[in-house]
C-alpha cells in the first residue's frame, strides 16, 4: 500500500459510515423479514441469536434482492442485482459497526461508487489492516478484538 492521499482517507472514513448504515439496515431487514425463533431477545440487541431462519415471503432473498447467510459470529449479505457485499459482525447491536480489514475491502470492491478506493490496497487484507492500525494509533479506530475495528 502506498501512502494514501488525505482525500482518500476522508473518503474511506465516509465509506466506513456508509458500511455501518447499510449493515444496520440489513440486520433490521433480516430481523423483520425472517421467522427468527428468538426474535424478542434479538430485538433487545442479542444479535448472536440471529439464525438462517425462513423468510416470511416464502422466497430465497430479503426485500430489494439481498441474500444472506448467517455463519458463526457473522452474517454475509449480497445484493443479487448489484453484487454489493457486506459481512456483518453479530453479537450485539454495536458489533454491526465492526470492521474486518478484508471484509471492508470486499465492501469497497463491490460497491460501485467506492471501487476506486479499493484500488489503493494492493494486498487486500494486509494493506487494509495496516491502514486500520494507523487509524487506531490516531485514535480514529478502536481495535475491538482480533482483527475487528470500530470507529471511535
């Protein structure tokens, strides 16, 4: 990864906010449109209870063409029309804002308006992790655990 221009850093920070906003929309969509066995606990913020439950619409995707796959501590979302991808951390409500370096790179790469930002990262995981660690040193990001970060 080469040194990032200040404008690119600003755009990446805005992209992090966009990621969080879309993640929250998708989690709420998943909760509302599927038959979650522990819906009351989930509504209280216990997102670790989210499962690959049946859709109320009887189909294979959430509204607006979003497919999903709950696995472990994450839920993978992909828009079937645009190809946009988000891998969202579960656990509790604030965990949806967590950013994994590689998954954030994938979000950039699959979001048409943000693809130019992915070009700054030649080695998707290691370069993005390095960028996150620099932002952590500057008190912009917090290392939550492992390789997951969140904006302060």
